[in-house]
C-alpha cells in the first residue's frame, strides 16, 4: 500500500490566472510554488498549459546588481543563490559578467 505524504492541491482557474500573472510580474517559480502550495513542477505544468513563454534561467539586471553587492559584502555564491532562488552557476555567471571573478575557461582561448 502506498501512502501519500502531502495532500494534492488543485488550483482553480482564477488561481492559475493569478499564478501566471505573478510569474509574468517576475516572481520566481520557487516563490510561486510556496505561495500556491504546489510543487515547482506543477507551476511549470500550469505555465506550459497556458502557453506562457519561459524566462531564461538566471538573474535580471536588478538581481545581478544585488548579487554583486552581496558578493562584495562577503556573502558566498551559494548563499546568494539560495536567497535569490537560483543556482550557484547563475550567481557565478553574474559575477563573471560584472568582472568580480575571472572566468578561467575564457583565458585559455
């Protein structure tokens, strides 16, 4: 017998409309999942069903500036990523772009 650990949450059409609006306003998938009490994969499924174009993973201009500010204040890339809802690679890319760290891979070219 299989036990279910969490109850399945179904969103109404109005809630999906709100979710899409929040996503288009810039809210992260992680934040949407927490707000609506659903899994991140379910957020993506709702967006796909509504034909919402996915954002490129990474940080926006303001988020990049905040990542640089935090890095200069001594916050680790992992901690910055956790705070901003992205992985460490996205934070590293922003810091390389800002010239805070040198991308060794591009030095070989």
